[in-house]
């Protein structure tokens, strides 16, 4: 693997970490309105699905707007297809 490929792979690792951290924060921020009433803070499948949908949309927007940073077109296409399928699977559930 060339040095440029390794750098590109590192960019995708940072991208994935950034998306994962953002999704975790989004999930817990959805509970912010019930922080005063702790018995109302239970696991919600709806909140989890909303987090995944928002994360998917965020991935697509970030990849589309930062094309110069993420130049591996095969990986980009795989991410776009995977996110589209993930969102379609959740909506059709």
C-alpha cells in the first residue's frame, strides 16, 4: 500500500470516528428534555432510529461537500450505497 493510500485510509478512519462520536452525542442529546425526570429516560427505539437516520444524512452531506479530502471513489460510492440502503431499510421496517 502506497503512502498516499495509507493517508487516504487514515482520512476515512477519522471520518468514521467523527460520525460515530456525533451520532452518540445526538442520541444522548435527544434525552436532554427528560433529564429532570429520570424515570422518563428509557431506551427508545425511535430515538435510536432517528440518530441513525441523522448520521446517515450527515455522512452523505459531509462526503459530498468534502470531495477533495475523500478521493477514493470506490469507498465513497460504497458509503453512499450503504447509507441509502440503511435508511431505506429503516423506513420500510
